[in-house]
């Protein structure tokens, strides 16, 4: 994600201690088990006791001002004996729940659906969960985004469970299948590529099925419904590219979207092969205040794509870079968000320098001068302060500019060749998985051939900005410099 307006402001094993606490260990109603994986920033997200393998989501669309009828099917495995468990679910009405083919008891508790299976589930046992519910795009701060002609989805960071019941934490990636029924005059596109051609449902509707090839975090799911044109083009080495735009924008956005193949080639030169089966841009005729790297189909406000190239193109690279950093390699916890946003910002800066002549050192120095103030306001990059509620709560300058500063400093410390080896090794080693700040530090030390834990700890956890290697004249406490370059977001 990248906000457009300026803002001030381990995997499941990492939660092993929490996961061992099950309903059977607690007094009172055994179904009222502990919810939340104990994430430092979002302690109530995710749930102990099971690991999701797959989601199968069905949505029946009746217009953007009405709830969608929905069925969520979850295939999971119990990691401990369960007599009850939680699903994150904040909006919509539940009409039935089944577990392993049998009706299950359920209650609603804050943003949780508390489920009591008919029979206890042993550790290692399979959980096949079916929830029949509604999904309501009219609810404030839901993952649904209403557009001029339909809906899109923006679940980051903690809004997926306002759309469908789930284990809403990035550490529990899973396979996804989407079935979306919509009127025939609308087009449906989700993550991945179509699994089948649309099938007639009622005479006036079609059902679209998509099955992305790679596992995905819940925050990266995307469903677009609208009067859209789907534009196909070939990417590098035969990669299938598809963009989703309003029918009237087919020609108007053609030149902008034609930049994507070259941007993918540029990113591959930096970090290695693109990690998924397809890529594209979803142009949404709406105002969100951010752009979002939903997996294989990045969400952009139409107004941003129509902006001058020198503004739009680096933002396109920012969201593209997230396909490696954040989507394929997903953070183990939300405190590791800098691994997403710092990397995407770094490649945005580098692209800006190489393609538009905006000096790299000039860009870096412009944010270095104000980094002390950012750390004071929002915390250091890898230990951000607890966010205020809302979609943009944790998306602050410390994880964007602060994270990118740490990467630039590391590149200065170990040299550009070693830095590129590290980046390539990072996305290859953790592809389709989760990784933490500790994992990055360990790999950086391995690639550099020396212990970098102290160096990176100062940059990622320090209360003040360290001296920048190779730039002894830079002053971190100075007022933030302004550059006479093309505009860029904070």
C-alpha cells in the first residue's frame, strides 16, 4: 500500500506459545476460547488452535447498495485439541455454520464468530468449515470499496474479516478460490486467472471462478465487479498480463498501462523472476487515498493513473515491487511491515533515479533530514507505535521512508553487489512464505559474511537515526529538506 496524501504521524511458529492455549485449557464455556494471535500491533487478529489451508469464497452480487449473499468454506487443520474455535468476522449476518459436515453452534462476540463443533476435533484433525452469511459493502471501514459502477476490495491491514470469516493475520497464508455471481452486463476479476469460462447462473447472471496459483494472505484478496474492460498483453518471457479498466478508459489509459512489461523487466533485473502467474492493474473510479498491492492485481485510483507519468510510473513500480516484497514474501507479523513498504519505497526511489533522473542521493537525503522526527512521532521502522483505528493506521512514514533509509544504509555498508545478492536471495528463499525482521538480519549477515545485527538493529529499532555510511555530512536532525523534483508521496 502507498498513501497518496502525506501522513505524519516467524510464521505461525512465532506464535507457538499462544497456539498451545486452547478451549480445553480455559474455564467456563469451552467455545469461548482465546482469540487473537497476540500480534503486537493487532493483538486480536488471527486465532489460535488451527492453520488454514484453503478458502473457497462464493459471493452473489445484487448491487453495491445491497449485501452480497456469501458462502465461505474453509479447509484447516487443528494444531491442538479443539472443542471450540474463533473465526475473525466483523460484519454481515450469519445464517448457518457447519463443521466437518455437521451443524455447529455459533455466537458473535465483538469481531469474532465463536464456533462450537458437534464433536471435539483432535490435534492434527481436519476442519472443514462452511459459513453461510452476508457480506455488506455499506458498512463503514469494510474491506469493500464502492466504485462508480460496482465494488473492489481493499482489505489491508485488518479489513478482510469485514468481508468474509477468516483467520485474518498475514502469518496464515492459504490457497484461495473465488466464485462470484453478478449480472451479465458486469465483469468480475479476482486474484489469479480464470479457472473456467463464466457459467450462466440465472438467465440474467454469470458465475465467474478464479483460482490463484499461489498461497495468499487474507489482506491481499481482491474481487472487482463493474462495467470493466479486461485488457490483455504479453509480459516478459510470456507472462500473461491483464489490466481492468472502465470501458470508457480503454484508450485513455492505454499508454500508461503499456509501461507495465518494461517495469516488470526492470524489477526482474533487480531481484529476479516475477513470482506469480499473472499481473495487472485494477483502475478503480473512486477515491481511497491509497493504492494497494492486492496479489497479482494492484488496486489503483483512476485519478492516479491519469496523473503525469513522472508521478504515476514510480507509484506503479512501488505496487509492482510489493508482488515480491509483501505478497510472495509476506511478513510474519505486522511489526515487520517495513519489509513490505521499505522495499517498495526503495525500488520506487531507484526507478525514479534511473528513469526520470531524480538523483538517488538527493531523494534519500531529503527524507534522512526528517527521520528523527518521524521516529519520535511513529516509532522506528521495525517497532512502530500501535496504530489508531482505520485502514491507514500503520501506514506511516516510518515504515515507508524509514524502511527505505535502512535499506539504503545497508547498501552503503555492504556495497551494491552484495546488496543485490541479498535481495535476490531473500525473495528466492522465502517465496510463497512468511519471514521476519530477524530472518532478514540473519540473511544479510550471511550474504555479507559478517554479523550485521548491531548495524541493522540501530537502523530498525533505534530511537534516533544513525549516521549514514558514506555521508558524514548528512544531519538527521535537520529540518526535512524539500526537493525540486517531480512530486512524490510520503
